C-alpha cells in the first residue's frame, strides 16, 4: 500500500513540475534591467528554446558599479538550464563576481532521484524539490529551498505573501502579487542571507520585479518579454 502512495505522490509532484514549465510555452525571451539606487547598471536576460519535451533556458547577466572610477561590484555570468518533460535535469553556470570565478555543474541522477552538484561553494547531493534561484521561474515563490545559480550552495527559504498591488513598469500597468522571500536560518551572516521582495504577475506568469538592499538598493526589473 505504501508503495502505491509513494508512486501517487511522485506522479503528482511530476505533474506540478510539468505545469510550471508549461506556463512558459511560447515565451522566447524575458529581459530584465538591473538597477542600483534607481540607475540601470546592467541586464539579466533569459532565452528559451523548445524541442519536443525538452526546454532549454539560457541566461546572460552582466552589470558593473563604479564609484570614483573604481569598480565596487561586478557580475559577468552565463548559465544554461535543461528541463525534460518539465523536470530539471541539468544546470551549468560560469560567473565572474568581482573577478572571482564561481561555477555550478548540476545533473539529475536517475538512480538516486537527486541532484548531483559540483559547485564552487557546495559539492554533494540535493533533493529534487530544490529550485535554481533564477528570476525567470515563478516556482521559486513556492519552493522551500533554492540552489544558488552562481555557486551551487543550498539555502532554505520562507516566502510570505504580502498582498496584491498595482505596479507600473515602463508605462505599463500590472496587477501584481507581492511576496517577501527570506532565509529560514536567521543565524546566517547578513551577506549570506536571502532577503528579497518579489512582485509576480499571476495572469502572465511573469516575475515583474525583485528588490533587495546590499551595498545599495538593487532591482531586477522586467524590461520586456516575447
């Protein structure tokens, strides 16, 4: 009896994953501006490719902040996610953060039904209910844990619904759900804690804006999508 219950739970879980990725069928790209203290300093863009039951999402992120000619903070990153029948099977990223190299190589292991991660901050296994901490995928709002797309580290998170809000971006008005995403572990150092505000358009299934404060006030803001 227990075997049948576990099998049923597996089918339900797989169906939920499939439903999330199906939300993006037809989306070719999502472009986001990166802002610091109200000024655009770069971009984070996602490009989608579809082939039968396979979905590939490529991300290119680049921004740089200079003060008096000196670079305060910079990111140059490329990543690729591969989903088969709605399930994450592979993720790879290479990032230069302030000239320091970071990386993630993640693969789904059929034998263990877990992710095998080889990253600059973590090497080991992870449960399949983890999601990649990217801003194209609204599944991050429902998840309890996320994997850093830069280093592979795993953090538990708590997401709280704040309320419905009207949001205007580039003269376009959106009806958005506002969420607060924070680290579950309150004892983490401040520079390691998750602390994001997220605005999500339920109708369009698109994350509109993400904001946080660290060495300034930052935003990832929707520029457009096709």
